[in-house]
């Protein structure tokens, strides 16, 4: 587990003016406010459960190494828009061009301890039990960007 510089917990009531949490449109909004910062990242996806318009296996297919890798934040945004509500999920951003290895006996899980679940991760977003988002990261600019986005939205 890699230590992080920040952790954010976002709930529907507090940040989205909605009693429900972990909705696809909410996750889309989080990703949209990170779009400019996360252009040069691959996204590694684990432990996804939920309700979607399409099969989750189609939205988040695994490659021959049994990993789901999405190569752009734009593609990830398109996929999460198709999800009605997430029960769980781990979305890890690692800079493109880094050779990443995973221990297939200990792949990232939603209910893991706090922290980044890969040593090369710069950002990790977890979705918990239809209840809240947890965002772990190292770049405080990312934290500031998320908070300022939602502060503007809440103050309207």
C-alpha cells in the first residue's frame, strides 16, 4: 500500500444534491473535473459491481492478462456514463509508459485499507456500497480542483 497525500470522501447528499451515491452521472462529474489533469494516464479497473445499461463485462472488459485497462479519461467517462449505480469499484490512474505489474493473488479491492493500491498510482477512486466515493491521491492540485468544482456547484 502506497501512502497518499490526500483522501476525499464524497457522498450524494453533500456533493451532488442527491440522496443516492455512486451513480454513473456522479462519477462522470468527478472525472470531468479531472479531465485536463489526467490526460496522460492509463486507468486500471478492478472489482466493479453495479447496475448498468450494458453488461459490466462489456463496459470493462479484461485483456489476456485478466486486467481491464482503459487508455484515456475520455473513454472512461464514456463507460461510466453507461452505469446507473456502482456497488463497488476501484479505478487506478498510472502515468502512460510505465511498465506496470500486478500480483494476481492480491489485486486491488474496494474494501482494502486506505491508501493507493499500487506503487505507481497517482490517483485512486473507489466506490463503496452505493454509499460514497473515496479518492486517494498525491497531487494536491487534483484535490483542490475537485473541491473547488464542488464548492462552486454547492454555492449556486
